[in-house]
C-alpha cells in the first residue's frame, strides 16, 4: 500500500510539473473552447473573452478605496449630461453635388497622399532604384488597382494582365511592371530616423487617426475592442489595435492604435505609468488612453479583457459611463454570488450588488453559465425577456434578463462589425514587409468609413439597395482612381479653391477629346451614381448630329451632348435641361 501511495504522489507531481509548462493562455483557451462547445448560442456569454491579461491587476490597491457592496443600497448613477450629436463637424465641407469619391477623399486627404509619395520617393533614393519617382497619379492608380483586386479576385497578380482572363480596366490604365515597381518603393517612414520597429507604419497611423478624429462629432455610445491584422512572418512588430467603434452605424468612425513600444522621457511619468498598470492592467490602460478627445458623459462598452472594478471606479471618477463584462478575479472584495452557487438556479436568475456610493452596480446573470457584468449608468430594471434555445424542449423559450444585458448587447458589436466588413473585400496581396498588411487595413478602413458616412448623409430614397452595397461603393472608387486620376486631381484642387474663396471655380481646364457615340444612345445606360456625381460633366456642341433630349418630360431635339453621360440634353436661352438632368430633385 505505501508503494502504491508513493506512485500516486509521483504521478500528481508529474502532472503538476506538466501543467506548469503549459502557457496560461493555451490552457485557458482550451477550457474556453470546451465551454463554448457546451454553449448553444448566447449574446453576452459568447462575447466573454477568457484570455488573461499579461499583467495581473493588483486588486488590493482598489480595495483601499473602501468600496463596500450591498443589495439594500439603491443604485443612483450620476454622470455628466451628454449634449452632443453625431454630425459632421462644421469645418468639413462637401460639394453641393457630391460624388462617392468626395466621401473617400475625406479620409485619403492630400496631406496623406503627399506624405506617402514623399516617403516613397525618399526610400527610392536611399535604395538607388533606377525607375522614375512616384507621382500622385501613380499612387491613385496603385490604390485603385488594389481596391479592384480586392473585389475581382484572381489567383495571382500577373493574371490581371493575362490575355485569356485579364481585366480590361486594369490592362488599359496601368502596367504590371509599373505596379511591381510602385509596390517595391511604397514606404511610410524614414528609415534613417527610425528608433523603433513600429516607426515604419506609425506616422501613417497617426495621420489617419488625426483625420478620423477631426471628421465627426462623437456620439454618446462607443465600444472598445481588439482587432487583429493577420501576417505570416517572423519580423512583425507587435501592435495592439483598438478601433473605437460607433454603435450609431454599422462601422467605426475613429480608429485609434497604440503600440506596445512605450518611450517614457520622464522618470516620474514612467513610475506613475507602472503604478497605473498595476492598478488597471495593460488592457485597462488602453481604455483610459483612448478616452483622449472623448466628451464627458459618453458611454463606453468593453468586454472582460479590459474591464475590472478598479477601471469602473476610475471611469466614474472621470465622468464616463462604462458597461462591461467582468472576470471573477477582477471584482476585488465584492461578495457577489459564486458561479458554483449560480448553477443551482434556473436560467434567467440574477443577483446584483450596489456600491456604498450608489454609483456602481455588479450583476451576476445565469445564462448557459454565470455572466458577471458591471456598470455605472444602467442597472437591472426593467427586466426584459430574451429568446434562448432550450435543449430539453427542443425549441426557443423566453428567459428573464436584466436591463444591463440588453444595453450591452445593443452597443458592443461595433468592432466585430468592422472586422466583418474588412473581411468582405480585403486586399489579397502578400508582402514580405510586415507593415504592408497594416497599410492595406488602413486603406480598407478608409473605404468603410467613407461608405458609412455616405449612407448616413444620403437619404434612403436617393439610393437603391444594390448601389448601397459596400461592393458597389468600392468598385466605383476603384474605377475612378484607375481610369480618371487626373479628374481626381482637378476635383481636389477645385474643392480646395472653393473652401478658400466660398465659391467654386469654373476655370479648371476643359481639355477633353470628342467621345465616340454609340449608334443608339439611351438614358437607361446612364447609372444613377455617375449621373449625379457632379464630376466631369461637360456640354459639347455637335454641329451635324441633332437628337431628342433625354431629360424627362422634354421631347425637343438638340445638338448639345454630355461628354460623360453620352446623352443629348437641351441647353439654350429658354431651356436648361442639362442642369435639370444632372441635379437631384
């Protein structure tokens, strides 16, 4: 018997040693995967992230605030009144007849284009490349080709110039060798001034973040979550990307990025930063860092990767609302009902405790498993009914849920929606340069943000369901950047002149050749987007051709021809069908 006991003890020691060799993240992920297999689909439970923070939070520092929890205390949250509204800022001026590219140009600004072209030419000089320097038109065509390739996918890059199944739009506007040279010289930072690895892409991220922050007035409800950029390689810089997603629409408006490389010039700030990391964790510090520029009274939603009761208390002190899921190891001395005790109750049971200052509430809700949630602006009332699948009855049944669950599920999915939109039409080309993947993601986010703004500004009756798709929006921008980059340049210079002089300039060049008309013209061949984009519609006089005007309710004949729509329209002293045809009613 003693020998058998010794053998069992040795086995236990070996098992403990083996478990110590397994990384904590691996073991927890496998446990989470097993629990997810037992799940039959919930909203809040599926959003719980069990990956632990790389730095443990010192909850004893939070306990020093002497926060006490009681069920008898009435929850009375107090936050500053939020009086903002989601709108474009006053200094953002769109043309009267705005095209799809005008929205994209709000993010791909001349400042960003100048910076990319300048850094690429500097890199070309440093590497002694023999080809011609990059111009603005070259960058427009390159981005247009990248967008086109993300929509029309072929096995390899040279296939787009193949005689058998190549794309005519690409073949006529840019050559294969020139694309390779542009990608070879494309650069976003000066290597001679680089101190950290992330400096190769950080300047572009800063420019993009600043532009996003200056675009719209922040709305009240925002969500913070992590976003992954896939890359296969050994030299990638570790970046943590946290898009601040707006719950007002389906995509995010402001994208903030923080690098794990921190340069602290002041020792006192460094010590203070270390204390804050111990108190809130590295993930909690991400939330506090991203509050810069966010108005007081905003409601922030995060998952349990970022949240803790210490962060909840700090957000209350700063005047921001926070609703989050929590880990049991991050609630301090709160005596909320344990998970083992919650299993004895039926689905829909909940328990809650309120802090002694009446500003914070913790809720434990029994779904497939216990879900811990905390908030400083929404409580448990009114209780709602959620539809959940019942395994025993083989049908969906109604389950009680506190109000905090309903509000969290409404506003927490913004970043996940951005991930979904990015995955629909990503730029497919690989690169040995790790930062190219992040640059591709930034270009995709520019299109998504522009698409969301366009849908928000444009009324529903002025766009069809087919033209409202992200595919159609991105394809229109890709075709314009490939086929008419000079028109983009003129459009930008015209918009800049209009902003400075309060009136649009009409003398921006009229060097267009006579287009070849089809044998039979029809107004049905003109797309709605092209008709009302206000871009490059020029009247041309045809002496020997006189056809019926294509404007509605006009049957007169005219020899004035629109160079872009390729239809005849009246333009004389008595009738101006040309203006009526290109103006929205």
